[in-house]
C-alpha cells in the first residue's frame, strides 16, 4: 500500500504536465469552439455583405452592414473575454504545482 502511494506521488507531476495538460487543453479548446458556435461569430463575418431580410435598396444594405459590424464587434469582444478566461485557466493549471511546492518550501523554512 505504501509502495502504491509513493508511486502515485512520483507519477503525479508526470501526469499533470503530460496527460493532464493535454486533457485540460482539449477541454478548453472544445469550450471555445462551443462558445464560437453559440455566438455564431463566423456566420456573421461570412454574411457581412448580404443584406438582411433581402432589402436590396441602398438604405437596407447600409443598415445591414452597420448592424452586422456592430454585432461582429460585440461578439468578438465576448469571444476575446472567453479566450482570456481559458488562457488564465491554462496558466493556472501549469503554475499551480510549482506555486504549491514553493509555498510548502517557504513554510517549511520558517
């Protein structure tokens, strides 16, 4: 039992920075993909020059373009927010064990 415990402790950093890091990266990538789909940012960008509601008059085209630009800006800001959150989570994942070991070493030198 002690052997398994020591093996788990020694294997933990290897798992954390290999398989665990890949898993968290894939989950964050899937999360961002789902957010992009829910915001439909690429759909708005792809259809920027199409008039909304098939209004082909110049007023309809201008209003559609302005509305789509505003939507793209707002949705891009929201997407940037989620990207920053995901990058913070990834950095937290990478630096948490190092920070923990540093704090334990700092306390033990007290």
